[in-house]
């Protein structure tokens, strides 16, 4: 009788979850679903069967498609749920209104995990998305079974440089204004070229067609107000779930310092370095990333 009741409850929960799914007011690509959380139809790609792994993308005009290499062939025994955060594709956002913030995205993700109704999940989050994921894990510790932080952009963990040692950076404000002017005129590609080429001229032309299209689809998110991650050392140290810190072998020194600082806050965390990879390790070396991910989740 207990087994029957358990099965019935699981079925009712699944039906309830399906009923919360709503069609978005914009076109959805084939296979993409939504769950309404905080009055927003949050889009996600759902692939594979088994234990649920929720994948959270970073910034830089990313969405659920950055996990394409992994979701194309889900590891055996795992269900991959790759989300798009608020105002990311497939929503055709024009930059108007609010809601594109770490705080809002974390609230949405927490509600999404709860509404998904599958119990604690494995949460894998990259860069800015790691801030979103960590805050969600703090808000709903019972929703997370294990947490993978891929070079979390926790820049607040780094010591602040003395004013005298500060170096002038790229005039990002001027670039943002120039990009915004192009976008407003309808010249999305022109604005994106300015954005991508600000550090390395010719970067836009070297991008793949798929990457350029993802940038077009999420162009206005690049101009969202800049934020500093609110994650503190106490937030990291207070994580209840087992944590894996992932780092690219060839990542920039600043990101390496951030991962070092994160590890100092949580020395009990596991830590791996993905060879021949920079900050986007899941794109630079997908095979090694997949191997280390499955190894940690399977323990």
C-alpha cells in the first residue's frame, strides 16, 4: 500500500507541475518548455532521464543553448534541465523594464526549482550564473543535492586594490553608449561588433554563426546595468550541499584568483581544473568538462 501511495503522489505532483507550465507570449523553439515562476514564463530545455541536473548559464548574451554540447547527448542516468533566465532567449527582450538582475534571477531560479517538483536537484552554474545559483542554494538549501560552481564571478571576494594601484580600464561607459546608439537605430550587428571587438578587434567576425545568432537574440541584455555579485565569503562558507569548484586551466589570472578565494571560504569543496580550457570550460573542452561533472555527480 505504501508503494502504491508513493507512486500516486509522484504522479499527482508530476501532473501538478505540468499544469503550472504555461505558454509564453512569444514563440518557443521546438522542444522548449516553460514554467511560470514569479509571474514569468521561464523557458528551459529538458533532455535525458534520471536524476535531475539544472544548468544555469552565465552572462554575455548566453542562454540555455550554451549547454548544447552536453544536452545533445545527456550522460546516462541524468535528466538535464537547461534554463534561460528572465529576459533571455526565447524572450525577445528590447531592454525596457527591469528584472534583469542577479537578485531577480536568483528568486526566479529558487521558485523554478521548487515548482519543478522533483525534490533536490544537482545544480550546475557558470560565471554570473554561479552567483544566481549560490543565492538560490542559500535561499532553498533543501532544493539542492550538489552544487557545481564553474568559475563563479564572485569578484567581491577579492581584496580591493589601493587607489594608487588602480589601472585605467577600457572606457566601458563609452562603449555601452555607442552600442546602445547602434541598437536603437536597429543596427544590432553593428552594435554587437563594437561590443565584441572592444578587447580584441575582429572577435565578432571570428564567432561562429550559432554564437552570433545567440548574441543577436540576447543583445539588449549586454546593456543591462552592471552589477557586482553580492556573494560574500560567509555565503560560500554557509553552503550545505557538497560543492565542486571548476576552473579552466587557461582562464585569466583574475578568475583564477576568484576561484582561489572561493576555495579559501569553503576548503571542504572539491576542486578540479579542466585542461586546455579558459573561462567557458564547457565550450573549450566539453569532453573533459563532461567527464569531471559526471564523476562528481555520481559519487
